[in-house]
């Protein structure tokens, strides 16, 4: 019995290897040339969202981001400061895992006292014309402004809460309300630690740290 490869089979193997190497090189080059523009686009989109949810500020919140550990993993906090370095607000992303069509990512902006300045949905897969009201219904988004953890019934009206649901789409707004509430609970539980960390980071940035 003959084992091994004849000349034609060797040519075929070498051709396949060459194709694989070329494909890998092309993928690498594509990644190298597109990574920068993609990251720049993501940074720009986040900047625009932060401008919408944070109170007026004079700094670059992304440049001063602070990483904290939450129950579900790391949380990136984006602080807003005025021209004197005083904290005007904070923003971070909360995730609603129980949307109708998947996870909903929400940027939550707070005043330092824990009241909501604004929220914006940054990513979702909800049904156009129904659940996507979480992006396009400005009156519904505005109903979160000024609310705090206390004094608000954090549920849709169908469940006895303070927030409207959309006609034919209750699951989506219900998921957003729950996620925002969890974000406020995170702030209440970590407020002192978070504010101290921001003060410490500001001191180090201006040369006053260890």
C-alpha cells in the first residue's frame, strides 16, 4: 500500500497553504487599516452621547474616565467638570438584558446629588415602530429627567409605576426602567467611594498625588 502524496497532491497542499497565508495577511491588513477609524468613530459617538446626558461641563469626560467594579463587572464612569474643576455630573452605561429583542445599552447621566440629568439609548435591537420609542420618543425620555431613586415608582404604569409604556410594546420600556433603577442603586451604594475616587484622580492629574 502506498502512503504519502504524489506531486499533484503536494502542489494542491502548497496552493491551499498559500491561499490561507494570503487570506490571513489580508485580514491582518484590513484590521490594521480599519481599527483606527472604527475607534475614532466610536469615540465620536460616545462624545456626542455624553454631551446629551451630562450637565454642562468644560472637560473631556472620556479623558478622565474612571473604572470601578460593579456587581456585573467593570463600570466606566465619565465625570463632567466645570472650568474650576468642580464636578457637575457623572455618566456611565447601564445594560438592560431583558429587552424584547436582546440587550439594550443605556447611557445614564446624573447630577452629583443622584438625580437624573438625562438618559440616551446607545444600542438596541427592538422592533421599529414599537420598541424603538426608547430612542425616538423624546417625551418618554424626558420623563426620566429630574427623577431620583426615592420618590419615584420605578415601573411602567401597567405595573403600578410612574412611566408610560408604548402601545403594543410593554417589555421594552419595562426593561429600560429597570436598568435605570439599577443604575441609580449602583450610585447610591457606591456614591461616597466614587466621589472620593474622582477627587483622588483629580489630585493626581494635577500633580498632588503620591
